[in-house]
C-alpha cells in the first residue's frame, strides 16, 4: 500500500491525543492503571520501519521549505516512536524494577526511588553516603545491564537507518548543531569557573554542609531541599500567586476555557506539578497537588509556562507546529515563568518577602549547578552516542566530566541511567540560554516589573501564538533579530 501522508498526520495527532489523555488521567490520580499498551497497539503502524523510511524519503525530497520542515518534525516523531517500541521491553522492566527495588544502607530498606528524598531529609552525612553507595550498588548490578541492552539497540537502529551514529541521527532529527552547542557550553563552563565555587560555598555554609572539595554527591539533595526557605513559599498561596501573576500579564486563568486547572487532592495523584496537552490549544491540563516550598513553586510556575505557551498557540497551525518541533522553545517559556519565583521584585510584590536575597541566591546556585551539570552531560552524551564510542571507557569519562563541572566526586554508576533520550539535554541547555534573551527583552521594553504589565503579556502571547513552528534560533531571530548564545547567561554569574 502506498504511504498516505495525510492519513499519517491525522493518526499521529489522535495517537498523541489518546496517549497524553491517558497519562493525564493516570498521573492526576483519576485512574490507578496506566494503560498505554492498547494505544501503541492501535497505532503501531505509525512506528513501523516502512512508515518511518517513507517519511525520511519524503523529507529528503521536499522542495517546499514549509513542507520539508513539517516532514522533519514528523520524521523525528516517527523515529522516536520506533526506537521506543524497539526498547519497550527494557523500559517496562526498568520501570518495574525502579518501582519495586529496595536499597538497604544497613539500617532498613528504603524504596529505590525514595533515596533522594531520604538523603534530603537526613541530617547524618554518613548515612546519606551509605544510602548513595547502596543505591549505586543496586543500579550497577540490577539496572545497568538492562540500560545497556536498550542503549545498544537504539544505536543499532540508527545505523540500520544509515546514520553513522545516534549523535548524527539526532543532530539531523532535531535540526540542532550539537557539536556547536557543545563548544558553546564548554565556553560557558570556562566563563563561570571563577564564580562557581564562591557561590556554592556560601550556600553550603548556610546549609551547614562541607565546602566544595569535601562535599559528596550524596549531600546535594540536602543542599537543595533548603527547609529554611519554606516559610516564604506556603502551600496555600501557591495557586493564588500563580493566578495573580497571570492576571498581572492580562490573563485570567479561570476564564481560559481550554485550560483545565486540576488542584483537587486524590490519593494517587502525582506529587509533582505537570502539564498535559491532549489537544493544542483546545485541551490543556495544569495539574497540581500543592504542598509548598521553593521547589513546589518552581515546578508549578515551570509547568504553568508550558501550559500558557500551548494554550495560546494558534489553533489554525498545522499539527506538527502545535504538537511537535523544537522543545527548546516551550522549555524557554517554562524557564521564563519559573524564573519569576527567584526574581527579587516578584518575591517582594507577589509573596511579600521582605528580604528576598536568600531565596534569590539559593536559586542562582541551584541553576548554575544544573547548567554546569547539563553542559558536562551534553559533552558526555555526544561521546557516548558517537561513532566510535568505547563503552568500557564510558563510566570513567562520565565521572570525570561531571566531577570537573560540579566539583563534587561524581559516581560512575549512573553513566547509563543519567542519559536523556534523544539528546533532550540539548533542549534544556538551549532553553536556559533562550530564556535570558526573552527576559532581557521584557525588561528593556516593560521594565523590571514586566510581570505586572499587560503589554508584556500581549508581547508574550504574540510569541506563543507561533507554537513550535520555528525552532529556538529562528524564533529568536524573527522576534528580536538576535542569535542564540550563552554569553548573557554567563554574564548573570559574572563576579
Ligand atoms: Zn519543561
């Protein structure tokens, strides 16, 4: 049967709709089971080799630029799905083990997934380290062999499609020059080398933790838990402060008919805020189980940024531009809204925080750790997924790159578990940089308190209407005539 592109597009969209709604219903606690197998069965043809090969041929032969772009987004979708199906047995096994395995540091069992929370709440550094060691042991013996099988199959699938490596495949599928991004983030690491240690040591001292040099990775969850900041971020003001922020930008959250705000408490609801988009822009869910604290505010505002980006996307755009494309774009708007909860003016005006400095500095340090960690991760992932990757050398390389960037001895054990599918790390890195361009433009046009200016909201909605038709570089070029770079981001850490 000849490949029917229109039918493929329609089925891709309904597949995404059903999958996204199922995830919403499960994670929001409406139903206990997550039944995605029947959905994959119904739509399996979207991810068979013939369909994906047909998309690749069409994309390669497209003469019209717009059609070529839509086909590349579709090809990325199809190929991701194909790799996902090829490795679904391993993914299911890993999920099952991670949910059921237990870790024992010699004083009783802790669920595998609860180790980080346990470390954050543990005041004894020795027990934090023992938990880490026990967890790494389980990771190496039980999970890494499965991760490795899945990784090798994903690499094989890329070669089968004619790409020299997984890195080459995703450079083409994402349309991102990953080698250039690696150079930019290496420069960012150098540019923030001097600022990093003093910024971190000040935070570590406040938290009563050892300075860099003596700090262990098992101490980091404790640093970022920051219970001293909880009083600024009460659970009962979480939703109200988000609504007030949107109102300041001229948007009434409760009057957006396409945004479903889900704040009800349910026994199996995910503790972390999330956004789900069965239909863009017609059906967008923002789900929250408010429990307060800095991290909860950051998560809600981040997901709220995604929500408003999707909810304001132009309904008339092609499916590929509403639901697919370069996620650096939606992540940049999520980071922009998230950044407000560490903005001193916002903290004063919206939460009445008298002295916002501790919260601001804590967030700055947290973000720099993330930026440096992701910069190192990208360099590592490019080697891991490169043409001549030597797996035997990878655990040491991983540990070395992460230790150098974060300045904490980094365990080798997570050399496979700490790898994002399809170079998603690149989207986060680009989004962090892109966010600084948006924020500078907003401040320049509407002042420091741009978040309380209806015209700033109007300007943002103009960007959001585009969905993800353009990639991060193109949208930035079109909106501001600027080129995506990391110098502004590095400048935020200039001493
Ligand atoms: Zn996000």
